[in-house]
């Protein structure tokens, strides 16, 4: 079988899952670009096909770019649950961690993101992304420490505000006593 026949068969095979992803024209253009970028390594004659990210995450990428983070996260979680391909599971878990910790995501969950990152490091300790994911873990730990400091400061501020209220009440009472003393002094004169 010639390389062009194999390439065409692979393209048809890869188009089938894409049709089920309900992708938009923009996403299809990205898919077509990926298909055009397929190359053949002359020495080993191994075909480089669309990587798992492009094949499985087209809709998730589209949702993310539209700011629909909850749906993108649901999609990534579904891919993670349903796929048996290790590289796709790895990519899905990585994306879940990113989506959970993404700053613009109003539903971000740093605690869940940290759990996901730790799972990634446990399950994919030899991943090429282990250094990036460790950096994410460090940032999440910094966020956690910062959040703890904020809570400590808020607690301290609440205590100080309570003290201020008590002192203001004491001042008010002292002023009342002072006025009473002034009135008694005037009566005595």
C-alpha cells in the first residue's frame, strides 16, 4: 500500500470522530491545518499523525476560547473517563488541572486543581510535562499559602476591629461620665 493511500485512509479514519464532536467551522479549519501539516519521516517511514490534543480536544479548545470554561472542563473530564489511550488520558488530566486553576475561570477550584496535579504527577511521573506540572503545583501551593495568609490577616483584622469598637464604646462612656461630672461640678458651684 502506498504512503498516499495510507495517508488518505488515516485522514478518513480521523474525520469520523471529528464529525461526532460537533465542531465549528473554525475548529474544522484548525483540523484541516493539522491534516495538511502531517509529514513523513523519510528515514523511518513513520507517519506523524495528528496528536491526541488536536484529535480529541477540538471541541474543548473551542469552548475554552469562547470562555465557556465549565463546559470545556466537563468535556475534558469526559474524555479522561472514556478514553483508553494513555496519551489522551494524560493530556486530558493536564487540561483538567489547567482549567481548574485558570485565573479567568470564575469557577476555578485551586484545591481540586492541586489534587489533579498530584494525580498527574503520580500517574505520569515520566511525562514530558512533569516539569510544567510541577511548576503549576508550586504556583497552586503559593496560592494556598497566600489564601491562608489572607485568612489569617482577615482574622487579625476582625480582632482589631472588635478592639476598636470596644475602645470607641469606652470613649463614648468616658465622655458621658465626663459630661455627668461637668454637670455635677456646675451644680456644686
